[in-house]
């Protein structure tokens, strides 16, 4: 019995264009991840340009490849270019899939104009990350985790009233 081969999905780098240089996550990148973000932006801009050109009568333009980027750079291999892009994506978003990344980018964009939220634990003044969900009220500090656990236990357990003897 022959199995149908699944077609390999084309990589998407559109996430790189939706991040700004002044975002805290981008500013916290190391040099390798920063270069990976720059390479991903090159690929995303190339894809955008090819999509616009496909609508005109000029015909199809060949896609930019990791080899093309590596040739223009300081004698890098295409593997190094792809590794840096993967590092940037992993540092920024972890091991999330495409849909989860774009949902996180929506949250980041929605909160860009708002003032940063602070941790709700008493005595903690740390800011919550931009990608934190609206439900998140505490930072990742150990004191804050204890406060979050106590708050969760208070809200989860109803006040027990002694049963009236009948």
C-alpha cells in the first residue's frame, strides 16, 4: 500500500515583520538571535514583494534562499543562516507553532500603547511581560508564586459553613 506524501509546508517568516525594534523581547535578544531576526525579516520582505509581483504581469520571481543570504554575508553557510533564524524564533516565542505565535503577536500589538502591568503580589514591583495573557497577574518570582497559589486557593475553596444539626 502506497502512502501519500504530505507536502512540506513553506516556512513563514511574517512574524519577523510584526515585531518592532523597541519591543522589550527584541531588545533582549543576543547577537546571534538578533541576526536571525534580521534574516527572517529579509525572507518576509522578499515573500511580500513576490506576492505583489505575482499579481502583476511580470511573472514569477525566484524566492530568496538561505544560500543567497549566506553569500552576501561574511562567508556563512545556509545552515548557519537557518540556525540563527530558528534561534531568534525560539528565544522570542519558545517552541510554539505558527498559530500560537500569531495569537501572541496580536496580544503584544494590543498592549503596545498601554502602560506596563505590574505584578499583583504584595511588595513586588516587577513588570509583567508584554506576551502575558490578561489572566496573568503575577510574575515568575518565588515570592509571587506563593502569593498566586494562596490567591488561587482562596478563590477555589468556598467558605465552609458548619452544617446545621437537624
